[in-house]
């Protein structure tokens, strides 16, 4: 009978991780957990403490900071895989899951499914000949080196790419490999994963190559499996049910998707919404049942498209996808940096992103950033961003695959701050209060078209007290609004005192906050 070692890649929600580990191991299986190092040490320690006496649970030997599109996701998978192979000698299969996955069949049915055939389940299509990649880079993923992450180091990513392209610095794929591409989520037999780990030890040239490819989690294991395993022993499919929208984003499943999910010929589903508590409970209970009768329709993707696009009673066309929900959602955290000097807030947001891995964007309601991600059109105009502001942030969180997001807002945008603070998500605010020189305020008045470039110092001096009073009023209004979670950094405060408000703002440990705060030039013009 099949014994499954689940490999769980997760980065949030310790309670859900603990529950998933207990659920999956209660049926006699095992689990190897990699908990992203970008998450707080306290969250990881809580998981370890709760599961420390459980013989069916092991943790990856190394906690890595993971970033979408980079080698770190493959490295984290290998770390979890090595721990599972070493600690669970009775495991016959190794099944890769994310923290957003839930079973849609009983454990009995999962074991029965894997016992049917001695095969590996992994999607694989020829990288160069298939049309698996719909948009964006294709050959560029492989033939150029990508040492930077496109989402967290966008400017460096594209500077590096452009320099290589202009200089013709391409490279070849290892000659004995046929590069394959497919879904990240797979289930492999023990003999296969042992062959993969041995290949990784023996072929350092292949490891070096894939370390600097772009989105290697869609190519690394796929290429190696099709290289090492006879084709007759591979089923070209993922055992995990998932749907991507036309905009390339993973679809979330909610409470009313229970019957749809059970009818699919898959063992797990991804992504289950963090708000779908009823669905999670029902699926968790299902896994423990003895049930093996699951009538299959296999029409999940078409049914989902029908329900969300057209055909509802009285409505020919569904609302735009960004108009369907007016909340960011429970369990999500929005952190707002508010500062009159935009470059100061951007400096701190960049530092937060680089040190903690929490996605951060600039003044998205005040300026159009050319590097802003494609969210299906909602991001194209500032007016549209304001009109669908909560949906915009929800899409950004989905894009970055996170429940935490840092944004920058001008202090004059009090109404926006109040609107977000009233949402069901957890909203925290860090107010950056700066000193303003005469030269800065003159430039500020020019940006507001209060004075022209040729205005005399005398005429501007008459306006100066009003501008200072206006800025002071904006900060005072924020403080008097009585936000539940608001911190302040004031220019002139000793830098060694910045860590505490930053730690509270980001809900991180003091040492991480100290590293974020280590920017002595923060308030410099």
C-alpha cells in the first residue's frame, strides 16, 4: 500500500500549517515542511513546538528565503525532499503541496489511486515546441542568466537582461537534456526522487544552469524526470487541480465550490481561499473518511468559467473580475507608509521588501509606475485604481502570492487610509514625519501649481506659512483619526529608536526590524 511523504512549501498561517500536518499524518502518512525564512521566527517556532513530538513530521534541513520565479523555490523543494527521503524510509511516494492546497479525496482514495500504477505524476511539455507559456519570456528564461528576481529586484532584473541581450551573451542548454515545462505540483515515486537527488549531486553543471534560469520550478524537475524515467512510467498530468484565469492568476476556491472540487479527477486542489473556512473544514473531514466513491465529471474548468463569466440567471455577462468582492479579506495585512516626501517612503518600502520579502509598492494611487504588474487592465489609470481600490490591492496580493502588502500613501489621502482601515483585513500605519526646507517647499508649491517657475521669493514667502500649516494639518488629521494600529517615525529621532515602531508596524521580531531600520540616510533629500 502506498505511503505518502507530503512536501509542504508554506510561508504563512502557522495554525493552518499545524492543522494540515496533523490531518495528513493522522492517516498514516508523513510530512516534510519547509517554512519560508521570510516569515517570522516566532511563527516557525510555534509550528516546531506544536509538532515536535510527532514522529510523522520533519522539517527541511535549511530554511530559505523564497521568491517567486527564482531558484529558491526549487532549493526549498529539494531541502524538504532530502529531509523526507532520509527520515521516512517507508514512504513510497513524495507529493509536493503548497500551504493553499487541500485534499479533495479521502486518504483511502488517494492511496488507492497511487497503488493503481507504478508511475510518476508530473506535467511535462517540450519547452521550445509547446505553447505552454502564453505570455512573457520564453527562450529568454533559459538562454540568459537571471541572477536577480523580477518581482523584488525588477530594475536590476531588466538591466541585466538588456545588457546580455545587447551584448549577445546567450548560453546553451546542457546538450544531453531536453528541457520540459509544466506545473510545479507533482507526485513522484521513491525510486524517482532518489535518482533525482543522485543526479543533482553528480551533475553540478546542470545545477549551475538551472540556478540562473527564470521560473525554474516549472522546468527543473520536469526536465530531470523526463530525462531519468522511461516515458511509459510517467503520467503527463499534475495530481493537483488548479485553474488559472485569463490574466495568468491562480483562481481561488470558495465555500460553494465543494461539489465542483469533489467531481474532479485529482487528489488535491489549489488555491483554497483563506476565507473559505467552511470549505476547509469540509475537505479536512473528507480526508479522514473511508469513502472511495467519487463520481467524476472532469468539467471543473468549464463549469468554473461558466459560473464566473456568463449564464447566471438574469445576467448575460458577469461583472468584471475585479468588481466581485469589495474586501481585501480576513487574515490579510495591509501596511500603509504615509509620508509627504515620497522618496523617503519609497526608500523605506524598498528596504522592507529587500530585508523581509514582504511585497511593497510605491504611491500607486498617485503615480503610474511603468514597472507595475499587469493586473488585467484595472491598473492602467489612476481613476480606475481609486474606483476599485480594494480590488486592486487584492489582485496585487494574489499576484505576489501573499497575504501581506506594504503600500505608500500621501498624508492628504486620509479618506483612502480610513477606507482601508475599515476593511476586514488588518491595517497598520507608519507615519513618516519629515522636516521641510525652503527649497523643498518651493518645489512642492510648484508641483501643486501654486507658484510658477518665475515667481519671486517675496511672493512665495507670503504663501509659505499656508503650505506649512497645510502639511501640519494633514499629519494632525491622521493622528486625530484614532487608527487602532498607528506608529510614527519623526525626522530627528535617534536612528537607534526606529526599530520599535518598525517592528510593530510590520509585526516582525526586533532583530529583523533593526536591519530594516539600518538606513541612516532615510530622511535625506
